[in-house]
């Protein structure tokens, strides 16, 4: 039997669960990159378009091409996009549907741990970017507790209910990102850590959003009601969440940039 896979087929659900987190981290990421205006971008694994919208809003791009394997996510991305600068198409990060040197910049936002073969994904970004162009990524530091829903994941593991893991979780480690970028022949490599916080209206707001996570949803769906309630109360206790009070959580991502050889 094949291993279970994380699948994203609900753009609106993803927006509630991860869209705001993506934007918070993406804003810090773009402040760090400081890209000039007028670039041609490819957003690899664009999902429901959360980061694509940031590019359109903040970077005055000449063009954005968003690529993702999920047609449901792409449909949401198209519906939300109003700047009319981005185009979205179905595609594979390890075989991008573009000619060599088609873009000035390639980016993976919270994606590299989902790529089955990360070296192939980075090589593809390098291939479609012009000499001297930018190749960059940021990814939740999953293996070091940086994922936004880590409080829930930790309790699931403690109960013997490990959630589905992305196929390349180790790729999010900073040292592994450096190895991937240098292995692709990229130059002028820089890294940084990104930390962000998100405040939910109350615990139930957090809980409802967290259960929409693709790595959690499948496991939770198999749990009997009493076990699910036990999990919920364990997470509430861990967070020290008071009834009706706001809940603030932190998350941490690793970011990297490099340049295609001139």
C-alpha cells in the first residue's frame, strides 16, 4: 500500500488554516529579499495564491506565473487575484512547464518540503531563471518545531496518532537548504530565520483553523468523538487558553536565496 499523501483540495480551507500565516512570513521574506520592480516571477507551488498576491501587491512585477499540482487550489487563486498580472497553471515543481531562462526570479513559498525530490525542484527553478536571476524559498522549520500547528501535532504524537508528514520534511532544515542551493550551482547564497506570530480570536478559532490542515484532517477524521475531545482539551491545556480569550501562537521558518550563475 502506498504511503498516505498530503493533498490540498480546498482553497478556502487552506486560506483559513495557512493563508494568514503564509502572508505574515511572506512579508518578512520579501522585506529581506528587497527585489526590484519589473521582474518576471514564477511562484512554484503557488497553492491558493496567498504568496502570489503578496508579490503582486508589493513588488510591482512585470509578470507572475503561478504553478501548482492542485486544480482546486488554482481555482481559488484565480478567483482571488484582482491585479490581472498573474497567470496560473497546473504543473509539477520537478518539471516546470517553461523554457530555460524565462524568468528573473523563482520562488517556493512554504513548498519545498512537499517536493518529493527537492534537488530536482531547485534545479528546475535554476533552469527557468536567467543568469544572475534570483532563486529563493522559505519553509516552516518542521523538524525543529517551527510549524504553526506544532502544539496540536505534538499532542497527536503523544497520543500515538502521528499526523501525515510531508515527503521531504528534512529539506526545511537550514543546513539542508544550503546544501540544496549549493548543489544546484547557485551563487551568493544567503539565509535567515523568520519568526512570526498570529493571534486567534479564541481557542475555538484556532482549533477550527488547525483542523483544516491537510496533515491533520485525515487523522482526525478517523478519531472517535471522545478521543477527539481529549485531544482538544490536551491542546487547550498546553496552550493555557482561557475560555473566550485570544490565543497567540508563534511559528518559525527558514529562508534562503541564491543567484543563478552568470
